[in-house]
C-alpha cells in the first residue's frame, strides 16, 4: 500500500492524497455521521489523473470506493481500512454552456445548485431539484439516477443526461460526450453508468440538457380529507394543469404535525388536523394568467370536497416556507432519533393500503416504541418512510426492513425509488428484480470490472 500511495502522490500531488485525521474526520453517512475508515482519500483534478489513478489501482488489485457529495443514505460510500476512496471533489468545473443547443457540460464534482445557477444566468433552468442541492454532486446524481420534486414533469436524472464520460476500473476512459437529442449510433453506453452507483465505472464529466426558464411559479399547500380525495386531486390537476404542473408532494398527517406543531420548528400554515396535505406547484410563462387559473382550479376542488383548506404562496418567502416543511429532514432526524429511512415506490392506488398495513404491523411488533411518518412524491409513486423504534440495533433494523420491503412484491413496487441500493438494500433486491435480471447485473459487473475493484459488494454481490 505504501508504494501505491507514493505512486498515487506522483500522479495527483501531495495535496491530492489525504491520510489519517484528514480521512477519519469525514463522514460517510448523512444520518449517523459515521466516519470514513478508508486507508486514504485520493482526489484527482481531471480525467487524465483519474485514469492513471485507476490504472495503478488495477495493477495493485486495490479496492476503490467513489465519493461525490456524500448525501446518499444507503451506505454506498462506506469504505473499509483496506479500501481507497476516490473523491471527485476537485473535479468541479463547469466546462461549457451552450445556449443554442440548450446544454451544459460539467465535471462530476460540480454541485447540483451550481448547475442550476449557471443555467439561470442564461435564462434557462436545469430542472432536477432536491433538498440536498447545495451539496450533492452531478456525478452522484448520475450514479444514483436521482429523482427529486420535479420528476412528474421533467423525469429522473436519466432524462437530463445527453452524454457522459467515465473511467473504468483498469483506467480506460470511455468518453461519449454526446450533445445531440438524437443519436442511435449503436448502444447507448451512457445508460450503463446512470444508476449503477459507481460499480461499473466512475463518471467524470457529463453533458446535461437545459430547459427554458419558467418565470411564473405558483405554489399552494392544501389540506385533503382522504386518500381517495388526494388521488382525485392529483388526477384533476394533472389534467387541468397538464402543461405546467411541476410538483405534487403528499404529506401524511404524521409528517406535517411532527415538522410543524410537535417540533415547533415551522409555523403551520394550515391547521394540523387533516389526514393528508399536498404541495402543488406549477411553472409557467404568464404570472397573472397562471395565478388566476391556478386559483380557479383549487377553488373548484374545494367546492367539490377534494380540498378542505388551502394557502397560496404570494411571495418567494412564503413559497420557501411551504417547501421548508417538506424538505426539513434535519428535524425528522432529531425528532425520531435513532431513525430508519426508507425510499420506496409502488402503484398509487395501493399506497393507502400499504401505509395502513405497515403502520398496523409496526405497532404490533413495537407497540410501545414504534412510530412512522410518511411523505413523498405522490405524482410519481415515490414514498419516503421514516421509522423509529427507539432502538437502532441490527436486529431491530432487520425487523423493520422486513415490514417495509416484504409487501412490495405483492404490489409490484420497488425497494428503491430514487436513493439507490448501496449496501443497505442489496439483500432485498430480489423483491423488486427477478433472478434473471440480477444474474444479468452480475454479468455486466464482471464484464466491466473483472477484478471487482469498484464499490465491491454494493448493489449486487459477485463471488
């Protein structure tokens, strides 16, 4: 290892290799703050350096774990003392913005927020958006196929990527920085790396699609009397706001009450006695007309009993206040500590029955300590479930995981909607994927990483 570290220093320079406390003071888990245990952290500044780093690691049979913004929550960034971490934090340049082609080319270590700001500077938008925008990186967004609050309109990260560049485990650079919407010249190789969580290659650069800036933004928080009314409301706004609906977020009462009145962190814009709440947002071009249309639709929904109360944001501050209730994960971590977090998806018609059954089973197994809160991107079938049993032992975790994941097979759901598999969900992958699919994933892993050096054991376990 010492020889390898010396060779790596020769490639990236002394400032490019971190050792000792510079490694251990870094966290690999956003929720628990668990420290990094890797032997060293290597920080290349460009693709050429990373290629040389991986070639050296390949020759030495050195295991490598990739780090981006470290906002993941499925233990994908965990590293043992025998592993090296490759961090892309110094590969953080925006290389090109093309107004005519509506693209932006960036290095993998650029944060999502910087890309959003660069797009705004040319009166465009990069539509992917999530709460960790200030720290998550584009490489991590690609590696996990990130989702967020605007999937209902713009799709997942996969839909935002036109081309990318990646370095394989042996140092080979696969550069496919395509800038065209149409390119059917053979296999679409970028799809191999999007959502692969760094197990097939390390994404270094990407060409991303930009969308027109929408100057009109309408946001409302509404109280909804039942899950049936919630789904009817989603169907109605999807039809009547089809060209402008950008977000439809659902908050179960448990979430809304905890984040507002119980924690005291946020003043509740609406009373906390409704079983469901929804944040509805549109993006458009004419603020006056959009606001009038938006208000009319909500008024009609209230008259029809789909909404019992509503507050419409009339300023940027009010809009941020509404979204803060949805995005304040820190208050959940504090109130539910120790907390287990789950990110699942299933067909919308089954959601209510799934949540009710899960809550009943949780209370049956943990009658004194079990508590759960639910919220999520209802428009795209994604629920976030936070559970505490006031005990974070491995036995309790396994019990809760079984409660959460096992019913999903019956409903045709997924154990991971947008956070990936990592180590945490690997043993449950067969709930959402067939044996044939998993076997093919393993064949792909061996084909692209024959020594199993990249994020070994993550997503799928290959002997």
